[in-house]
C-alpha cells in the first residue's frame, strides 16, 4: 500500500525539487522551533516589562490551545486540498500573530495575539513533517527525520543566544519579529519548488467536531489554570466548566462517529502502534512544556543567572534531541521501534530524576544535564513514532495520522502548561500565606515578577527576596515531581508497543 501510494504521485514527485523543498520545510520548522526557545528565554523579561506573573502560563497555554485545536483541522484539510496551500496559509497567519505579539502593550493583549500565532502554528510542524513523508520513500524517511531533527539542534544553539542578545541589548519584542523573514523565505521556496497531484473532490469539513473540540479544550485549560488559584476547586465556576467539558467530550465523540470526514478519525486509533505512540506523545508533551516554560524562571529568579544562561539550560535539551533522532534512524533498523522507544523512555526518567534532585546551589550545569537527557528521550521516541505512523497509512490519511500525533503532543503541552502553571501558582500562594509576616503579608503570586529582573531583585530586602525565592523553589520542586511522574507513565506505556516492529522498520 505504501509503495503503491508513493508511485501514484510519481509525476508530481519528479517535478518537485526535493532538496529545495526539504530546505524550505526545514526553514519553516526552524521558525517554529526557534520560537519556542526564544520566547521561553525572553519570558522573564516580558513579564518584568508587562507585569502579571499570574498570567505567565497563559502566554504558553493560549498559543498551545489554538495549536492543538487547529493541528487536526489542518491535517484533514491537507488531505483534501494538498499540503502546499494549507502550510502557506498557516505560515502567513503565524507571521501576522508574531508581528502583533511584538506590539503587545500588556500581558492580556499578548495572550490574545498568541492565540492568533498558535492558530497559524498548527499548520507548520505537522504539514512540514507530512510533506517529507510524501516526497521521500519509506526507506529514506528515517534518515531524513534525522535531518529534520537537526533543525532543533541549530535552533537550540541560536535561539537562546539570539533571544538573550535581543532581551539584553535590543528589546524583547524582536523575539517575535525575527520570524517574519524566515516565514517569507519558506513560503517562496514551497511556492516554486513543491508540486502536488491533488484529485479534485468535494470538500467535507467537520466544523461541528472542530467547534466541540475547541469548547472541550478551552474549558479544560481554564479549569486547570484557575482552579485552586483564583477559583476554589468546589466553586460554581469550576463545576460549571467541568460539566461543560464533559458534555463537549461526549458530543465530540458522537459527532466524530457520524461525520463523513471527522476531524479526529477514530479508525486510525485502532492501530496499536498509533494508539500507543499518541498516548506517549501526550505524556511527553506535558513534560516538555513543564521544563521549557518554567526552567528559565528558576535559573533567573532563584539561581540569579542571566537570560542567556537560562536559555542555554534549555539548549541542552534541544541539542540532545537531534543527536538522539539521528541515532534513532539507525536504531530503528537494527533493533526496531519498541526497543528504540524504550531506551528513549528510560532517558526521560533519568532527566526527570535530575530535575527532582536539583537545588539552587546545583547551578545551571545541573539543569542543563537534566535537559539533555530529556532531549535524548524525546529524540529517540518522537522519531520512532513519526516514521512508524507514516509507514502505516496511505497518502490520503498521512496528513491526519501525522497531525493526530502532533495533536496529542500539543494537547500534552496545553494541558501541561495549564496544569503545571496552576500547580506553580497555587503552591507559591500557599507558601507565601504560610510564611508571611507583618513585613511580607503584602506579597502575592505576582510579586515573583521582581525576582526575574536583576535591578528589581537587587532592591528587595534580604528577607523578602529569600521568601520569594524559597516559594519559587518549593513550588517548582513540586512541578518537577509531576514531570517525573509523567516520565514514568511514558515508559510504562511504551512497554505496550507491539514487539514485532523490526519487520516494519526494514
């Protein structure tokens, strides 16, 4: 089936200039990858400038929410209209959101513009990966996935360096505007060099499923961010949103079973490899956002290091990722998908343990080692999952199958940003309440802003600074325990992968 599908699109493949398309795809992926490392590095400076530490996780949650919702829609649209128009639309929307983010006057507007940016980003990574699946044969994909993963390594080195430089010497707003030239170059390359043969058919888009999915994820995100912080868990607002989420979930399942072209086709989930790969992508997505979102705050606010140093602790993760992805391409053929994924799962646990054991005195090197092991785990597992999924389905389902895996990782990111952000805010609030005194009873979650700015931190009294740093350390320690738990869950689920993956890799 796979070989037949590849030959079916032979005419378009011959007209497509594969090296140039690959370069354009890698440029689009680089734009998305560098966005993650730059924004994470710049977030302490952004919060320091705009205020609103309690909204910290919303900057990530808003972006990830729209990314998670739209990724499935884009995947389905690419199977109907082709990859090129869909990814081009997504890049343009992403660039519009990026420009607007740079003009944000406050945190609330930044969150709104991140919604727009996330809506465009939903097309970039999954469709770029799908294009590679289209233009390369099954035998070539494992090797090419290593090339794609090198994008993360390059962005890992350049992102924090550029982000730290812009924050320190120019302005944090340029971390968003830097996307514009990258996106324009990618669009030009895809427009001129990617050729597709798309059979004309009447489009059938599952608008109902998309709307219900939006309602479900939005409700869950609000509950996880606000529950236990601004709203008591037993409050009417939380109960109302929980009921709404449950109704939306049931309605979504019903809608997807009756839709002609469901936004989430459940039939692909019947394949055990896809099912397990998607579940593990969910749990690793929670881990990924927990580290990339909050590690810079710990390095800058508690360890009192610069934005550049904080960024390079994340760089270690993104360096480990492409190294492992390159190795993974070879391991897939030698030992199979399951064994490769198990090694990756073990590496995730090592990284999680290092973060649980991390103390302020350990320094950024310790944080970098933890990041590196998590990157190794992500590289081994994600590469194995993508190659496996794309080898399992035909061209007509490759877009949505790839998107389903991206969706689950993005869903993990979304839930993780909201859940772990809620845990962080809640525990900071509890710690400050339990340890307050006459001189510190005015402190709240947003007081943590002062730790993220070197000049403001220097003006804090020793008692106040120590209290704020202890509250952040204590709360992030609980977050890292949650990250470790999700690492253990990831490894346990990997054990359920079929054992006969080696034949499929050959």
